[in-house]
C-alpha cells in the first residue's frame, strides 16, 4: 500500500479536488467529503 501511495501521490497532487483527512475520520467520512466535492470540480459541457 505504501508503495502504491508513493507512486500515485504526484498524480493526486494535480487534482482539482483536495480533501484533508481530519483526526478521527473514518473512511466513510472521507468518502462523503470526496463525493460532496466532486460537483464543484466537474465542468458541465453545454452544447449549442
């Protein structure tokens, strides 16, 4: 897991969505914040 995280961290740092883990967070807490943040970074394409 540690090796995988080390490989992915440079890619994660380029993301428009940043979630900070807080002390006591459960995986569910983090997942909820990720899901709540996604609409703010998605770009809606409007066709004319």
